[in-house]
């Protein structure tokens, strides 16, 4: 048996398989992924903590399937993401991370809560009277997309354009696509880069109170123009997709477990337990920089390694009875769905704030929320992310 993204079980419920790997083959060579997979909590954590032997350099550009024609079309942008913070090692990482962190201070993040609450109320004002909606499409995305856009400094009129384009470049660079589709996506991507470029130029001339202005002000001192464009493009994705995916997974779980609405005092821990049991991120890729000996297996230098946070979050040595949802599990927040170590998600506090606020508002406004009769539930097929394209609900 192997990981197989074309199969539904791979994303929906790989836990029997992962448990067997943890017990029998803790260093598993996946032919399908072309990578070694670490599945035990302690090993995943140790590898995240050892950036010297487990390098992030180039680890994000996992789709190496771009055709010659697509590469030619992309030109100098073919190596996009090569200077993105999650895709580099120290000392570049240390410098980039310092710059990005300036925008994610606890104060800056806390200041976004009220706006996010309003954005959720706005959506519910629109749909509440209908009694039925696609939770993912019509409720979960809009508040995060709008909040991220405001944080970055994208004008409201451009939000739709940005959202469409972000999805496209994600497909182009992070999941294999047929050649014709690659070219289409490449054109969209170039249009998008051009847009971000113009935003940076506009903020250089006329700074505002937003992420783009702050990063632009560091060009020449701490950051290059290209690094700023990659940061902005990618953080737009971080905010647009991961949080709504996690929210969709969480609402599905809570409804199935009969835990709706979540009492306000239990929301914070419920968010952690939902992340643990149905994480929106499944793991991170690294490259071994030297031969690594582990549990009797040698991972040769240069090989790709998947740190399976999904498996770690279901490791029974850390989380007793891991397939059971325990809303007040004392160590639920020990999951590594936000990563661990020097690349630990810089948006984690913002992600948590959004998840908590959304569950709070939704619980208060739609206490009778339930899955729609006969609604089918199918996850998107992906190696690194878990999310539902659609979730029909009623109230
Ligand atoms: C529930 C939502 C989210 C999940 C599950 C998530 C997950 C992750 C993970 C697993 C990593 C580590 C990657 C690695 O080690 O290779 C990461 C890093 C990162 N995340 Fe998030 N993230 C979320 C939300 C966000 C948000 C809202 C933002 C920004 C607005 C963001 C921005 C970033 C950035 C910039 C990094 C790179 C940090 C570095 O390399 O130092 N994330 N995220």
C-alpha cells in the first residue's frame, strides 16, 4: 500500500494506513510521492527542529512537472517561490522571517478581530433568511478573503480577481497539471504577478497602513523587490485558502459529532481539537542534506522527505484514543498543523483568531445548523492540504 492522491481514502481517512506505518515502517519510502515519509510525532517534530539536516530550500516547488513550453512562457518567473520565506533556509530565512514578523505582532493581529466579526455578520445577514447554503462556497471563504485582502492592502474592487488568480497559481506550482492547462494557468499567473508588482509600486509612492506598504518600505534594506512580490502573492494564498479549509473541516466535524453550537468557553479548545483531528495542512516537505539514519533506514542525501503532521496528530503515544474527537482534550494544541520550529506558521495567531471568531459568530447566529439531508462529502485531492470544495448545510 502507498499514498495515492487519486484515491478518496488518501485525504478523507488515511488513519489505518498511517497507524500501520507508525508501528511497522516509521521511515516509509513512498514511490507514489517520490519521498520518504516520517509518521511518528517525535520524528516529525525532531525533523522540523533540525533545519540543518532537513532543508526547506526548494521544498515548496513540489510540482516539477512543468513542460518546456510552460517554462518558456514563464521565463524568469519559472522559479517562482524560490525566495519565499517557507522555501528557503537560514540565513535568508532568518532575514525574511524577521521582516514578515513585523506585520504579525500580537497587537496587529488582535486589532483584526472586530473587523473579522463584522465580516462574518455581513455574510450571515445575507444568507441567514434562506435556511440553506453551501457552507464552504457561500459562508466560509468570504470573511477570510476580505480580511486578508484588507490586511495586504488589496482594494475591495480587486478582491475577486485576486482570489481567482491565487487559486490558479497554486494549481500551477503545487499540483501536477496537463500541458494545455499549464499554459492557461501560466498566463493567469503572469497577469497576477503584474498586478502585485503594480500594487508594490503604488505603495512605494503612497504608503498606507497595510502589509504591502510595510514590506515595500523594507526594499533595499532588508528585502529585494522580488522577495516582496513573492511574500505578498503567497500570503494572499495563506489567508485565502487555509483558514476557510480548516473552518469547513471543523464545522463538518462538529456537526457530525453533535457538538453544535460550541459553547463560547469551549471554542478555543474545540478549534485545536478540530485542527488536530482534521487538519487543513497534512505535512511539510524537506530535503535531506546528508544521509540520515533513522530506525534502521538510511534516507540518502538529496532525497525528499514528507513530515506527516497529519499522522503525528493521530499518534496514540501523544494523543490517547486519537480517532476520537474530544472537545476538551487537554493537549489538543500540541498538534503541528501549523508546523514547528523556525518555519512555524507566521499566521498561526491570525488563523486561530479567525477560526475562533467564526465559530463564535456562527454558533450564535445559526444555533440550529445541521448537514443538509443527503449532502455528499468529498475532500479535494491533494498531497499537502485537506479541504472540502463544498458542504451543504441547513438551519
Ligand atoms: C489554519 C490555517 C493555516 C494553516 C493550517 C497553516 C499551516 C502552515 C504550515 C504547516 C506552515 C509551515 C510550513 C513549513 O514548515 O514548511 C506554515 C507556514 C507559513 N504560514 Fe501558515 N497556515 C495557516 C494560516 C496562515 C495565515 C492566515 C497566514 C498569513 C496571513 C499564513 C502564512 C504563513 C507563512 C508566511 C508561512 C511561512 C513561515 C516561514 O517559513 O517562516 N498561514 N503555515
